């Protein structure tokens, strides 16, 4: 089987090369516009359910349903991307999501029906993501794949900020049903774009084909190790833990669960320092803006420099959170904490590199399944982290909880980096 070329560490990958790539460009456009629609739908669903039921718990349940089923989808359904051609999987997933949101528009007065449709739509999301990452990893050289992930993160963070910011206005103009219809249209368009403009490739049908791991640059935790194929049977998630390199990369990726704690505690944090609701919103946006900036910086770095920057960036995620907790004892200025959270979000872009290395180190014949597992675990640790440190904040203070989360996360990152460099 053809092996991917070793990327040239002396040169950056220009965005022009990616834009001219016939696989990446339609996939990128399809994902970008549907991401915006997704954020818009979260606002619309909250408004729709609250206006129909008048129930705060019901509103919270539906909002949680836009995240929680993704854990199940990644763990259980991600393997579909290894059993079906990746392009076909992506088209089917977005067609299903378009149908779910369109039916929501027609049945918006029935809370139970809306909830079931949200669960289904969210559950298939990780299947799409796993197939998408697997397709890109198979078709792009390692250096271009890492650059593509950085560009995707910039776009994702921008869509998150823009979607939430514009969501209230668009929901008011279109009403919630109109906003949900718009989201259905974005998924339909995504499905059509992938179907028409992403060519079929024999690498999309990977069932039963032993795949060779692509050559890659030395990574953040050592050279790429293809021994994962020998250490666990095909389709076994145990490979993520049995292989030292994958274990360390996975651990670094999951440490993001400590660094997203400020998002869950932004409102009580703001209340503790006497900030307004609007300022709490700015605090909430700080991490996303920082993430976009950090990913943009990675786009300008050489491939080898990205890998070498991972330990510093990962540890750097936690330290500004500790600083924000300390500074709240001497000042109530919300923008001081906001600046710290902005810096932490910028450093959090290290997950672009760890994700790229992790995806490329997994053999192609079971890549979609294991990528789905990683996605599910990442969502799970983020949810658990917010809950756990929410309790810590209740026992202490919200700023203290944010600082503790940053300190623990930084310590775990340091331990993982040491293990990756020296081995055990």
C-alpha cells in the first residue's frame, strides 16, 4: 500500500494548498456552515421549549440533550465509519440530521417528540465526525492533515461565538421554528456538498484491508509507533490504552476536561466578583476566542514546531486559570480574569496537534471507531469536569474551583509528557 510522504519540517503548509485540495475544500465548507447552524439550533431549542412548556428543567434537559447523546454515538456508533465508505457515512449522517430538524419544525408543540429527535440528531454527530477525520487522515499527508485540523478549530470556535451571538437575533427574527428550519437546511446542504464534490476513493472502503500507519514527524510524545496493530485485535478500543504513545496522546487530549471548567462556571464566577450578566457572557466567550487565536498561530508554525510546542501549550492551559483565581483575591475587575481565560483558551489549541497525531497513529481499518471513542471520552470528561468542579466551587468559591482545575490539569499534563518522553 502506498505510504504517505514524510512532511518537510522546514516549511509551513500554506492554506492555498488546502483550499485547492478537492477533498478538503468541500468537506470544510460543508462542516463550517453546519457548525453555525448547530449553534443557532441550540439557542432556538432553548427558546422553543421554554416558550412551549414554561419549564426551566425542561429547557435544561433539551439543552443537555444537545451534548449527552454524543457520548453514546461516539462509543457505539463510530465504528460505522469503518464498515461503510466514509463519504457514504458522512452523507447519510447529515441527511439524517437534516430530517430530524425538519421534523422538529413540524412537531415543535410536542416536547417529547422534540426531545427524541434531538437525541437522535446528536447521537449521529460523532459518527459523521469520526468518518470525516478518518477520510481526511487517509487522503491528506500528515503535515496537511495537522494544518487542516488547525483551520477547522479556528472555524469551529468562530462558529461557536458567531452562532451564539447571532442566535438570539435570528431566533427573534425567524422565530424558533424558522431557526430550526435553517439548521435543517445547513445539514442538507452539507450532505449534498459531500455527495457531489467529494470523490469516491478505494481508501474509503477499509473493511478487511490491513492498513499501514502513515509516516509522520516525530511527535509531541515520541516517534509514531505503528505497533498498535500488534498490541490489540482489530476494532478493539483497548489499543488506545495498551500502546504507550496512544495512551499518552489520549491522556493529553482528555486533560482538556480540566481546562474547560471556566465555561461551566463562568456565571457563578462572574457573580462572585460582582460582574454583570453581559460581562459573564464575555468571560464565556474568552476561551473560544483564545482557542481561535491559538489555532491560527499553529497554522503559521512548521509541522515539527507544532509538535514541540505541545508540552508548553498544554501546561500553559492550566497556569492562567490558577492566576485568574489568585488575582480575584486582589481585584474584582472581570477583564483580568477574562484575559487569563483568553490565554488559557489560546494554549488549549494544543489539542489540534495531539488529535492529529492520535488519528494518524491509528490504523486506517479501525480509525473511525477509535476516533469515535476518543470523541466520546472527550465529551464525557468535559461534562464530568464541569460537574465535579462545580461541586468544588460550592464548597469553596468559583474562582478557587477554576484555579484548582487548572493546577490539577497542568500537573497531569506534566506527568503525561514525562511518561511520553521517557517511557515506562
